[in-house]
C-alpha cells in the first residue's frame, strides 16, 4: 500500500495552466487525496465552484475509486460524453494518478496538485520511482510525462544533445523521455508547451523525512 502526499497548486498556477481552456472536467480520487483532503468530493466540488466563478464551464466531475489503477480508463469511458465536451481534464490526484489518466485518455491533462512524496510497488519487493516528490510538478506542460524521473539526466528543458533516433544515450534500450514528451504533445496539438523555459530546480526539495499535517478546523 502506498500513500501519496499532495498539496493544492497555487491558484495562479492552475489559472495559467488552464488558460485558453474554457471547458473543464474535474477528476478526484477516493484514496490518498481523499484522506489528505486535497482531492476528494468536497475538494472537487470546491474547485468546481471556483472555476465557475472564473467563467469556466465545468462539463462534469467525478471521484474515481483509485486514480492510479489501470481500471480508471474504463471508469472514465462510462462518462465519455461529458469528458469529450471538455478542453482539458483537471486532475486532483497525485502525479502518478495524473500520469495513469494521461496514458489512458486522449485529452490534455492538467494537475491541480503538487505531489510531495510517492512510491509505487511494481513487483514483489521491487519499486520504481514514478515521481521525484519535488513539490514543483511540471507535467501539466509535458503531456503528463514526468521529465525529472523519465529522463536519466532529469532534464526539465530537453532533449539533450545525446538523444539518438528517439533513444537515450545512457541506456540505448530506453526511449528518450523528451522524444516521448514531443510525441505526446504533438498528438494533443500542444507543442507550444515545449517552448516554455523551466527555471533551474531546487534539488533539495522538501526536508526529509517528509511531514504532512491536516489543519485542525
């Protein structure tokens, strides 16, 4: 069992990521973000009200049982009409949930949360890093693919000069992360996102061990 600890992105960042997208469908999750009160039903409804105040049309909302589960795509297919009407999906889940939905849906995905720390078990006793837990998530501008973990060099402005026929120069059996990002953005008609320069990253990230405390009301 894993738990993803998340924080809501600043309002101005969400507004910037949704610029030019007038119709939005909001997706929350019934596990980790429900427990941390960052993406459960109350938070999804609050986000719907906030976007409506900003003049956005919210075509629908849902809280899927487990956003990072491969069955999420089938669940979302059941409400495909509401999703088709949207310009983008605003995902109130951890970064892995955003990536899972991005792989399964041919829609622009925008993360509403920053993931602070997360791990995923991919086999018996085997774990793969899917998120650096940096707290400054950029996958809203890279097609739902995390360049920090997908790229051996962790480049947030790529590709490097060593990419060769879509493969990584460090591991010839691995697809170049930035080639994958280009292909994803090209499919979505959002190649202009690659032109945005990402500032140098703070590799210290959050203090370790990570802590999160739900505010007492």
